[in-house]
């Protein structure tokens, strides 16, 4: 998902200052495999790296806070068929926020994972507002190197270069970079009928408290070129670099926070495949 000023979770503000959370990017899938609950032990490093790294499925629930308003964000990534994935972010308000926001906000993207790369296919946002003014739809036509984008009911054709992503699938790109032992790359994101660039700056390490207990994290500040907003993201290595906390700033002042309340993380595909091969060999 992207928060404005960063990819991985995008948050926009709406009338009465209420937020519409768009996309946390969510991350990595294998839905047919049993998931862990929040108190479960993380997979051993050896099993995670037993084969080529592929996206790993999860569902993660965040508590969202903006001024006096609160909401819930659920992020889910699952594999819909071989090497094809769907990532979805659903946001609902609590209390007064729910009354003003109306129906839930849903952001969804589809991508293919091939040769170790995320390839965006489509993106859609229904922001939940009555006017639908922020509703967005993008289709990536890679043979023609054009993204067909509709935002605020206006159509735009965006020229595609290599490594242009939608703003939710881009979160998977960052997670995969970290899982492969690399620094997050600069990202080019198709959004709001334009191509925008996001950069990352390392902010050190921190051990933070989650409902399941303490977890070590690495922190990166994500910033969009030309924007006054930035997002600080805490990634947890022992949870395959899930983004367990996020905080959006505007001109250095904190505005919105996202804190993990619960999650489920799918068993690594490589470990499952290895177990199946061992069982077959013994029969």
C-alpha cells in the first residue's frame, strides 16, 4: 500500500479531515498453505531461503489513527494462479470516522511475478466517497508500453519504462528487495494520471512492541520527489520484512500512524515443496 509521499500504503485525506487509506502493499502470497497466527513462531531462516524467493502471502490488520479519528486497515496478498497475485487494502472507519467516511475504501491490484520481478497488470481504487472523485483505474499494456489510467474521470496514457509499478504492488517490490538482502530501490509509480518517483533513506534499527511481543525492525523513510510528505516504515526481518508500523509526516509533523494489531503469514512455499519432495521419496 502506499501513503501519500510514499508507496506501501497510501493515505489520502478527505472532507472533515478524515482519511481514506489506500493500499499498503501488502505482500507476498501462498494462500493454499496454512497460515500462522500472531503468536506463532516465525519460519526458520533456512527454510525461508531454501529456494528462489517468491512473494509470500499474508493478511495484516492495522489500527489507523489520524487526529481524533480512528480506523482499521486490512491488507491481504494472495496468489490467484501460478505466479499471478492479487493485493487488496480495505479501510473502514470507527465511530465518528465511520459515520463521515460512508462505505469502506477498497484498493486492489494484480501483478505477475516472473524472473524475480514484479510486473504490474492492473490497479483499481474505490475510495468509498459519495462523489467517487478519487476513484482510479489503471491497466498496464506492456506490449505497447502504455498504462491506460483514469483518475477524476479523466483518461491519460502514461508511457511505460521498465520497472513502473502501481502503488500497492510497489510495496511487494520493496519487501522483496529487503528479503534479497538489498536496499530498497527508487520506485516509479503510476498514480493520479502521472508517473511519480519515490526514494528511501535508511533510518537505522529499532526494537518495537507488537501485540505478540517485541520484534526487531529496520526503518526507512520514504519520500516522493517534490512532496512535503514522507513516511517512516518499520520492517520486521523475522516476519519476512512485513511493514509492521508506519507513520506519515507532513513538513516534519506526524499526521497518521498505522500499527499492527494482528497478522497471519503463510508458510514459505520453498519449505512446503521440500517437505512434499521428502515425503514422496520415502514412499
